[in-house]
């Protein structure tokens, strides 16, 4: 799967991303693991709603953090390409 | 004692009833009857308490959890509480309508157990005729429904020469993950140890097949390997340490740090009908008994690995050394290590017949 700015990332069935109140952290749950994403990854993952494109998510982050879009885009594509390769996100816009 | 870690996972053994009779079943020899099982309401309360306490994954296990008619209610309660819900099933009672109800209730993942890749051998080991076709159908239904699937194969001296076919079958069924797990020697597995325990050469065959499979299926399917009890010089970090990450609850509601903990005489395990899960986890003496490192004898106490293997397995120490507080005899530093080597060497050269698990009234009403 190739992740591009036009991709619409979503969490597939079998993946859960939620706030764990007991530890006060966000957790990304797969069948066998519980990951605790760092603050940067959290900002990206929290923008995933299965409807917005990566371009939309990045524009929002660039606005919120007052950072250059191309720098954020590179980071977000790297993160989501890695997660897609591990089956943790899918692209709803993929043919 | 340092701060008590929050539990990560809850294994809910919702019943001991099961249509299969696997001779390595981890259930105790004395199994709970349907009338003794925890109610829907109590399980639902416990799932909410577990999530609030920090539990992230719920593994619904048994017995065969699908024999409980209220399974959809249990899944819905757990999912609503925020738990990741994994169903560990033999698949033999699965049908499409039932699966759809479970998914609708919030089921996240299915772990489907197999006794072998070969139908006749699998059905001999599991003690149920016609089981394999039902399992294969169940796997196809799970995939068709879009749920992630893990296939689990339990291996021992009677099937470990076919690990490559097991891995291939899991891949053909569309599993994201396959677990190749050596039997453990508790409960029925201890009674049948002579029929199950591999020698070093057989172990090598199984391990080599897993390593070859990992190369062959790299990037397409993950292969987890649960190494065998008894073999090796350093003990496994059993349950990742007593009461560090896992909670197991028996069908009658006893709360345990591991499946086999009730084999340890002299410890009274608490019941969910009498206390909250948080009280049990944080304060119950049974959970404090082997938590951390304070309880450890020598050679564990001065060992550099004591916070890696946490002294190994308490139930194995009891079964092999006669003392649950002893160093796990798998450890090369244990005074009982040589006796364990002798036990492996003295295994019967021909596997004896299985003693099959006798079921806790599998057909009795819920």
C-alpha cells in the first residue's frame, strides 16, 4: 500500500486507539500489543477519523503548530507508511 | 516493594465446558460446572473494573467460551468498557449468524486453535471427530467478516514434525499471525507429560521450522513461537512476573496471577464476588506473595537477571522442586536443574497413550 497526501487513513477492524485514563496516556491496541505513541504520533493519530485526507490532517497540524507544511508532511507520511506496513492503518482512498 | 505496576491484560476463563478433550488442556483436573460459573452481571462489572484499573486487552477463554449463551452480552460489556476483546476459541461451534452477533457486540479479534494441520491427527489429539472441517470453516467465516485472525497450534512430540504444514495452513487461511506454542505441563498436560514432552532433537526440528517459516513469510504473516517448558538454562519470564501484567479469572470467579496458580496449596485466592478487582490487584496477599523480587531465595536474589525472568515459574517450581518459592529448576543455577535434565532424559522412548480430558458436562444447560 502506498501512502500519499491523498490517502484517507483509517483504523481497520482489530485496531483500537483510545485514551487510557488509568495511565493518562493514549494507547494504540493491536491483537497482541499495546503501544503508547509519543506526543508527535498522538497528534497525527488523533486526526484520523476515516474521512479526512492526509493533506487535510497535515494542514491542520501545520496551522496548530505554526510549522512548515512540507516538513510535517514528510514526518506524517513516514509514520503512516510504517503503520500501514504493519496493518495498523488502512487507506480508505486506495483503489 | 516498589510501586505496583498496572495490569495490562485480563484472561477471563468464562467456562470449563468444551466439546474438545485435548490431553494438554490447561484447565484444572477438577473442573467447574455450569451452575458454578460467574454470572453475566458479575463478569460485566469485572470488565468495567478491569478497564478502570488499566487493563487494555481482554482474552475470553475457557474451556470453549462459545458454549456460553451470554457471550454477546459479555463482549458488549467489555467493549463498552473500552477493552480490546479477543476471543480464544476452538471454532467448532461457529456459524455465520453467531459470528455476526459477536462482531456486532464489539469483538476485535479471534484466536482460533488447531491441534494439527492434518485432519485425522488433529481430531485424534483433540478427541473430537469432525472438528477440523468446522475449524477450517470458522477461519473462512472470520476472514469473510473482515476480522483479524490468529491461528494457534499447540505442539508436542506427536505433532512437532509438521510445524511447516501448520504455518502454511495458517497462511492459506489468511491469518495475520500464527502462534506455534509448545504444550505446558500443568493440569492435563502434566498427567500426559510423557506423551507430550519433546527431546532436544525434536525441539530443534520444531524451532528450525519456525525459523524457516519466519524467513518464508516475512512481511506477510507474523509467527510467534512459545518455547517449551523444561528445556533451556534460563527460565521463561512466566506471565512476565507474578501479578505484574496479567490477571486470570477462573469460571467460578477466583482471581489468579496465572492459569495454574490454584495448584499451589496454601494460598487462598480471592473471588470477584467478594472484592473489587482493584482491591485484589493492589492489596490481596495472594497477589503480593511472589510479586517483585523481595520473596526470592538465592540464587535468584543476587542474580543479575532477576528482573528479566522474575525467578521463572512458581507453579513449575512447585511441580518439579516441591516448593513454589524455589528457584525455577529450568535455571542452570537451581540446585534442582540436574534432576530436571534427568527427567527429560528419562522420558518414555515411545509416547504412551493420551489420557483424555474428561469434560465438565459440556451439554449441561447454561
